[in-house]
């Protein structure tokens, strides 16, 4: 099972650079950062831009996949975002993974002065965003007229011949978004059921979602990512807890799990030593870890 680590874009670059390098050197398979203008309890803290952060991370790593966890339609338009995607993929040497979601409902949902959307409208917007982005990464001269996004003869040919379309990892925790992931995504990422009031109820919800994805019969190679830290209780509180959660995820058919780099305090508070221990356990079990962008 592949394991990824989220590095929040909250550090000065010398501090952040050390974290991105360490994630690769420890043998993890992919590394991610959030795509928000501000985020929840950290809204009053330093917070850097997603694209610049990932471009800098690409310059100090050479192997791991690098991705958005996940791209937000709250403040993105697929046409300019497709250019950023192409640039990040070029800079990283083909390692970029584009996570796509419905957009958060808290701080950056209203920061640009737009009214909050209903759950249905957020999924409608996400569907438009993903469908248009998919076309922009595969076609040239794209026209699109939707309720939320428009493109008029969008020229999208990159500076050199494309190896393949950048993988889209579609986020979802409900039937519509799972179907969207199956239809347009190269993979699916989920935080499980929202508002679960206990760990076992969260796992029960994850099992239901995994079963629904099974019913959709995704093709071989389709990635299934589970964000372990959406479960009540931090996944890296101990290496034993991580190992248990990883095994439960594997039993449900997930190919990848994602954890958050330990922070000194507050959300995701933990010890870097546990992250290092998890890396050692993985290397010992696999006889060494070799990561690459999938698919």
C-alpha cells in the first residue's frame, strides 16, 4: 500500500523545504499540500500559496508524486488552473497529481464575496469544474458553457508534446462524487463520512463508501486514497495506530492512505519520530520503498 504525507503550507520556506525533502528521503510515495486561501483553526496563521509551494517542492525532490489535497473551485477556474497544472507537471518531471474537490464550506468559501452554496450546488459546480478541466488537459480549442464556468476557444496545448494527461484524483464522500470519480478520475480520495461521532462509526461509513465504489467496478489501476486523519484521532499518534489503520484501509480495497505531517501543537499535533518510525516499518516490510506517480 502506498502512503502519502500532507505538508501544510504554513512554514517559512527553509522549514518547509526540510519537510518536503524528509518525506521523500523517508521513502514515502507521494506528498501533498492543501489548496485553500485560509483553513479552519489556522485561518489567522501564516499560509502560503499552493502553486508556488508545489513548484518549490518539485525543485527539492526527485521521486515522489506531488499533489493538491485538493484543488478548490471556491476560487479557481479550470482554464487558468489547467495552465498551472501543466506547469507543475512540467517542473516536477511528470510527478504532479491533481486532486479535485467540491471546495470547503468555511473560510475561503465566502472570502471572495460569493454566497455560500448548498451541498447540491457544490457538487454541481465540482462536476462542471472536473469535466472542463479534463477536457482542457486533453484537447485544444475547448468551448464550454456551464452554470458556473465558461470557456471560449480555450487554447491549451502545452509547450511540448504531452506524455499523458495529468492524473485527476477526485474527492468524494457521496454517490454523485463517487460516480464522478469513476467517470472522469484516475483515482478517488475520500475523507469518509462527514460528522461521524466516533471512530467505529467513521470506519463503518468508509466501508459503505468502499462498497459503493466496488459496485461501480473501476478499471484496473484505479487509485483509491483514504485520508486517515479524517477519522477521529490522529493517525500518527503512534506507529501501531497507523499500522492498524493502514491494514483496515487495505482490507476495504484502498490502494493508498494519506496522513498529515506532525505539527508542534493544535490540529495534527504529534512527533516527527513517529513519522520516521512509520517509514522504517514500511521499508522493513517492503524490503525498501520505491515510489512513483500512479498511474
